[in-house]
């Protein structure tokens, strides 16, 4: 969890992003809307811009990996690491028992 997700409640983040989407047409650019709304809600303009970009990806407005996909990818990577670790343990155990059965000891 990033510092900004702990510092700002989810409700505030969602409301600020929604405000950008709803009012960006009133500004010269989306960035101008982000600056104005960030001043009202408290996070830095860059933090709000990141929230807006993430929301655009999650809603399919912008290309990229969605939050759900990113979480699934992290989960799969973690599972892959655990399986590799288990595989190494099994290889070591197999080698140990194979040498024991041969009557040789590993030292």
C-alpha cells in the first residue's frame, strides 16, 4: 500500500477523481482541472493525476494494466516464487534420499 493510499481515505480519492472527470470540460485542459481540484481536496496535483490515470485505466478509458489485473499478477508472481522454492526443496530432498539409497553419504 502506498503512502498516499494510507494518507487519503478511499472516499476522498474517488470523489476527487470523479470531480476531475465531471468538471474537466470547464477547464482549458485536464491538467488545469487536476490542479484546481487538488487544491480543494488536499493531495498534490501529481498525486491526483496518478489517481485519475489509474481510474482511466480501470474504467477502460486509457490503455494499461488495471488495478485488478495488477493485483492478480502480483498474486501469480508470489505463487510462482513459492512453487520455485518448494521445487528446490524437493530437488534437494530427492538428491539426499538418492545418495542415502546408494549407500553413499554427502559431506
